[in-house]
C-alpha cells in the first residue's frame, strides 16, 4: 500500500544579498534514507486523523524548521514508485512564500538535524534528497510564471520596500536583468503601491518606501485591470 506525504518548497527573499537574493528553506536530513543530504521539509500525512494536505505541509514545515507561512499553493504530485527507497510514497508538493526577515532564525528539528536558507542558484547545482532536484526546478518555473500575472511577489518583500527592491526581486525570480526605467514606469503606473515614507541610511533618506495596497488592487481587478510584468 502506498503512503501519502507532503513536501514544502518555501521561498524567501533577502534584499541584502545582492548576488543571490532568492532563497529556499531547506533541511539537512538527520536520518536515513539520504542522511546528510539537503531536502525540502516534509513528511507523512496523518491519514487516521483526517488531516488535510495543507494542514500536513504547514505542520511538517513548522515541526522541522519552526517556520510559518500564509501563502501556500499546491505544486504537483510526485508518484514515481522508486522515489523513496523505503517503499511506495506518493508526495504532494506545495510552494510557500514568506518574508525571510521574519524567519531568519530557523531551527532544524524532528528528523532534520539542520535548517538553513539556501540561495537557489546553489541548490540548482547540488544533489538533493529524493526527487527534490526535479521538485525545485518545477517550483521555480511555477513561481516565474505566476509572478508575471499575479502580485504574489509582494508576499516575499518586506512590509515596506523600495522600487529597487521590487526590481531586485523580479530579476532574481525571472533570472534576468530588467530595464530600470521601464520597470519603474510599469510598476508605479499600476496604482497598487502606497507610499509610506523614506528609506534611511547613515547619511539620511535615500529612497521612497512603499506598501502593496491590496484594496486598490482588488478594485482595479474589478474594473478589468490585468497585472502583468
């Protein structure tokens, strides 16, 4: 009989890391199989307790890393009969978006001996446990596709952010440079950002700070507005 499991691909964004700002929350497996390899947090669904898949992935990520999240979306079902050497395990993968600044101190727990934010570029070049290399590529492609037509990227940004940070985020996700002038004109013309102050440095204000205005976005959608980057 096949077992049912869930895995969570949790994305975070670190604007302080200019080279590799897009991160993924990973755990290092403390037990076999794949002991010592990095994997996405996850585990078996409590079938007897009638646990939902979403509840299961939230529980597993919390138990293994101490991280919580709001935005969660089902990604794909991985059902290769040989994906787990212990037996037939069907895994339903989800991807989640969090503000990394609220989850800096993640802690490896349960069967994870370490939890860590990894730059996605490093992970793409690593051997991961199970079929998580394939899972990672699929999650990144889903994120790349969705940020173009839905404002989910704001789930990754700090509560208050600069236009430069928005562009930095989109460049990290799409893995390409964007024209600064065109990007600024496009994002500011949408009417979904609310100015909230100025970013400050040791020498004084440096750039305007914004918040995503969800109500303005909803009204725009009702009027036929299409979000597209």
